[in-house]
C-alpha cells in the first residue's frame, strides 16, 4: 500500500472517530468512499464495532446505547440461500462459527453482539436471535437470518419476508 493510501485511510478513520461523537441518525447511512478497496477495510479486527467497507461502501455501526431503543421494519432474507455450504463453519464478523442450524442474524449497523426480536409481519411469528455477523449487503434488506431462524419465522421456502426488528438486550 502506498504512503498516500495509508494517509487517506488514516484520515478517513480519524474523521469517523471524530464523527462518532455526534449521535445523529444520519451518521449510520452508507457512504460511498472512493480510493479504498474492501481488502483495506477493517472488518474482523479486535474491535468488532469499528467502521468497515464492503464493495466501496462505508458502514458505521451504532453504539450499544443507540441500539437499545432500535426498532426497524423492512425486508428480511436468510443468508446462504445459494451458497449455504460456503457459509457453514465460517467465522462471523463477531468471530463465532456460523451454523445455519442455529438461530442467528446479520445486520449492517447494530453493534455486535446484539439480541433482537424479529417478527414476521405476515404471520406474526416471532423469534429472538443473536446478531453476530454483518449484512445483508443487498439493497432494500434490513436483516439476514440463518436458515433455522427463517424456518422458525415461516419464510424459509419463500426466501424473504417483511419483518419488524426490535432490540431486546445485549
């Protein structure tokens, strides 16, 4: 990595650290960052709630204080639909081993780990899951669930469902 890129990366993370002092909701929307590749991103480091880059988009996780009152409605999917074996046994962003047969979730902005209640708005089925990974990185999706969680919520076969997410505790 060139010195210019190192300085750019350091400058961006310094700005993010200073910006973390602000608690406006706007802080948590993805931003386009040019000149930083995903390989340069700090995703699976010692501090699991640092900003991270995926496909050139910068994501800034919430603090635990902000996440305690978190509530969101949107589309859920389950990850591994096309490549279930690829994810099975791999480390999550929190460092735990992913098991599709256990309820878990991935979220772009919630701190890791976080416990949330996910309710399928079509069936009213509800499950409490541990958020221990990052994603989904597909537009218009708010949470990715493990295959088991999708089964319990009744949308495994369908692939997606409209859900409500509420923080429970960490």
